[in-house]
């Protein structure tokens, strides 16, 4: 295909989706270094792209509260004004597919959804790319899609720039790096979260095992997550070293995770930031069909999977001793994130 002058990549997902998009974006940037590269993502995850200066523009899509046609017309007007040569939809949701169509790009390409898409989906695109779902990490899937456009490269690469000043602004000095645990106690769904009492038990066990490591906690800025974080802090024997109760941007969270000794979390975005930066991580999942798409690969990662069973007010079925043993295994094996950088990833920034 002819080199595009300006291209748009659409991916309306969560933070994990956009982390897994980065290798595909980098492949496109390498293939067409002179092109103007734009991405359109959900508004709440645009902060990730502060770490990718090689992306020229980031569009933040905020889902309208109504389904009035005027909302679509305004987006169509804005996108058409850009005169894109290529629009590529790698998420293929109903909304992203319509936005791709309304962009008016000279060539519109979409990834076929796992279920084949709703009636008429195929007619929104000039061309369709497809690769199997569920069989490998999502970043491999998206990268394989852009390979079908002729992009070079032997394997996916995560490229990003994290400036040390982001950690310094959080009160984390150079001497603090690799000397703390980071825990995200929340996810977007209670059914994927360990009970508060178990999290407190795990923290105290790891404090006993590794007394030289301090503890940093963080959560998203929702009222529910802040309340849950406060409840956890109230159950600990002594206060954490750092508490970020909904105060971190995605770029700051990535900087915090990049130099932790171990990142602990459920099935949520901080796990994918750990994968991106090469930080060692322990995570807990509820079993689901697509779990393989989101589990990092490498010796510095452990993901323990609980059965998908009731009740669903929290994640049950994983023993604290099991979690503790997995954390100890990682910490004793991987002394720092720098030693654990995954193959194909950009080395963590200094």
C-alpha cells in the first residue's frame, strides 16, 4: 500500500488495551516515519500517551450521555477535517467502527471482532484484517494485525519515555528506586479484587519477609476505590510509605511502577504498566475465557487464577500463603526491574 501522509489508529478500550496497543503503533511509526500518526482512545486513558512522544496527536473520546445524532455529526466533522489517508480500527467496537467510518479516511481498515461483528459491520470498512483471539497476549494480536499492512519487525516492541522527574515529583529519590513494593488494591469490578482482610494479611506477611522494602499504595480517583484504599490502610499495623489515593496520572503511575521491587494487583491496568516497563509483578485473576490475552510472559511475572465462582463481592479461592510464596519467589529471583526487562521491550528509562 502507498505510504500514508496522515493516519489514525482507533482503539476504544481501557488502560490495558492501550498499553497492548503500543507495539502496533511503534510498528506503524517505523514503517512510515514521515507520516503524521494520530490515535483515538477513550478520554480517561490519554495520559498513557504522554510517554510516547513519537505519536503526533491523541484524541480523547468521551462517551456521550445520549445517543443523539448530533454527537456523531460533530465527531464526523472533526475527523473528516483531518483528511486521513488511513484509519485503522484495532478494537472494532460498535462505536470505534462507526467513528472509523465517519472519519472519511481514504482507506478504512478494521480488525474483525471475535464474534464477527454486528450485522453490516463489514460494510464500514474497505478492508478487514484478522488474527485469532484468546490464544496469545493482546499486544501480539494487535501487532500481527499491522504486520498484515506490510510493517517490518521480528517481534513486538514497547517504546516509551519515562522521565525520572516524574518519580522525583512523587517524593521518590534515586536511592528509593527498587526499594519498595507497589500495591493496587482495586480494579474496576469488586469480583476481581481480593478481600480487604486478605490484602492486609498479605502485606504484613511480606513486610515480615522483606523488612527492607517499603510500601506504596495507589488507586483510581473514584469514591469507591478511595474508600477501599482507606479501609485497607486502617487495617495495617503501621502506615504505608506512600499513599496515592486517586492522585496519580497514568504517566506518574507508570513511573512509580517502573522502579518498584514488585508490583501487586488484580486484573487491572497497573499489571500492564508493569509488563510495559519490565517491573516484576504478582497478580490475581478470576478465571475467564480471555485471560491468556492479559497475562504477561516472563520469569518476573506470576498470575494466580481463582475459579469463576460465587460469591462475586470479591475474589475468593486463593490462599494468602499461596500469594506470599509467589511474591517471595519473584523477589528472590529478580532483584530489580532493570534485570527483568522483557525481550523486545525498550529498556526502562534512567
